C-alpha cells in the first residue's frame, strides 16, 4: 500500500506531466511562431485523454471509456495545462497531479472498506 502511494505521489504525475505538458506544449510552442493558448490546451489535452483510456496489450483490447473518468481527465488536464502556462514551470502541475492521484487512491481504498 505504501509503495502504491509513493508511486502515485512521486512518479505517476511527474512522468505524465513531463510528457503531456512539458514535451507536448514545448514542441507545440516551438513548431508555431506565436502559439495561441487554446491550441496549447488542445495539443496537450488530446494525448492526455487518449493516454487515460483503459486497454490491455495481450491480447490487445481497448475497453469502453468510463464517461465520468474522461470528464475528470478532461477537467484536470485543462487545470494542469493552466498551471504549466501560468507558472511557466512543470513543477506545479507535477505536484497537483501527484496529489490528485493520491486522493483518488485514498478514496478508492476508503470506499472498498464500506
């Protein structure tokens, strides 16, 4: 249980934010002369949503998306992009993402006890 908390708090959000915010927004900003904020939101949000669709590799199968999960991913993806653009750093979205993942793990654990 402690390992799962540490993974969600320290590694999961950190690696996702490096990919979805820092790399994708960085490339989007580099490829466009004067990127508009809305295009940067879209460039980072679409891969973020796709990355959160559940699938398995062997045998390959994509599961129907959970609408509530996709809405949550969409809202927080926008929020993480806002933090990245507002503070011009990947650290605030990393912290927010790690905290949210920890809250989700905790709520899942508490609900499993009921």
